[in-house]
C-alpha cells in the first residue's frame, strides 16, 4: 500500500509546478494577460503587472512545492496546511491588487 502522505505530497508538488509554470509565464515572459484580474484597458503597464503579480505567483508556487516536500518527508500536519492556505490567500489578494495597478505610478 502506498503511504497517503506520499500521494498527497505528490499532488501538492504537481499543483506547485503548475502554479510555478504560470508564474514563470507571467513574470519572466511578460504575459500579464494570463492573470485573471489584469485588464488591458486599465492603463496599467503590463511590465509592472508582470513583475509584481508574476513574482507573487512564483512565490506561491515555491510555497506549494515546499509544502509538498514537507508533507512527503514528515507527513500531514493541520497547522502546516492552515499556514499554507493562509499564505496563499494573502498572496492571492496581493496579486489581485498588483494586477489592478496597486502601487503603479505613470
């Protein structure tokens, strides 16, 4: 029988790689249009959105991968999962603000 922590950790690793890939496309390749809250008509520079919203997406991917590795090595712990979810919710909100132009100056 396969350890459930191994299965769950592998799923978290896969999700983290998917988030990391999207963050790479947004941050490095400059594809700000991939962000759900970016509007081309808003007047916000796409390079600004790519740098900040993409950077937060990269951070989210790294956190999810780190959690997946942690779960594979040490098993499930509810406080670790709660911390990951809280961090992801905070970074999601921050990424949404950056995509809408928070902190952008002409």
